[in-house]
C-alpha cells in the first residue's frame, strides 16, 4: 500500500507527536525486515533485479565507503523509491546497525511532515479548522521545512556525494586495471625472454 496515506492517517488518529513515533518505529522495522530478507533469504532473486538498475551500482560503491552517512542522506531524499531501496540495501556492504540508525534518522523529518499534515487536514475538514490553531506554528514550519530540505538541498548533497564516490571507485578500478596490465606485460616480456633461443657455443679451433 502507498506509504504516504498511511503516514498521514497516523496524524489523523494519534496526533503529530505520537503518530510520528509510531510511524517511525513501524517504518524502520519494516525496512529492517526487507533488508534481512534481501541479504539472507532472497538475495539471488533481488540481485538479478538490482543489477538492471543503473543507479544501484553507484549507490553500492558509495555505501561501501561510509554506510551510515549515505543511508541517512538517501533516506532524507531517496534517489531510489523508498520501498525498493529497502530491498536493495540488503545487497550492499552496509552493516545492519548503520542501516537501522540511518534509516530511522533519515526518515524522521519526512515522517513528521506527513503526520503533521494529516493532523492538520483532520482539523480543517472535521472541526472547521478551530483545533488546527492549537498546533504551534513552529510545528508546521518544521514539517514544511523538513520536506523542502529533503526534496531540494539534501537531494543535491546525496547525488553529488554518490557521484563523487562512484568517480573515486572508478578511478581506483582504472588504476588497478593499469597496474594489472603493466604486470601482465612484464610477465609476457619475461616469459618471451625465457623462451628465446640461446646462442650455441662454437667448436674450438686448433
């Protein structure tokens, strides 16, 4: 089911504070279950699908350098669909602790924004907007600001960081390939010299 309507409904039912806690814990738990399934139970099937995604390779390389940092950035502004990324992360080298913490922290601002929006919508539709005034302005500002930050600035940071990590990984791979090529050439030269015909000794002349 779509996550946004469910997240907003938590604000309608529980309010902004309690709803945010419930959704954050539930979403992190669901993401962790998907992560574990991808890593241990259905790795081959998910891997065959992930390898067809061009962005997955870059994200995998970036996460191998700093898992917590990149998981948090990508949760704040996902470059992959949120539900799909839960499965993909299980194929990367990020450890479980970094994944859980990064997911919880990264999803928190957006969760709060949607839960608060759901609570405000209920107040406007069902109570004529009167109870909406009981919500502090800073709560609305934090929710809207977090959404804009995740969509814009953090998204650019995440994309740039992944591009840089991918470029560094490609440069290392290229350097490694050059070294392997040079070693191969030296081996071929040494092998050729070893098999060159040796000059035969001339018979002694009396």
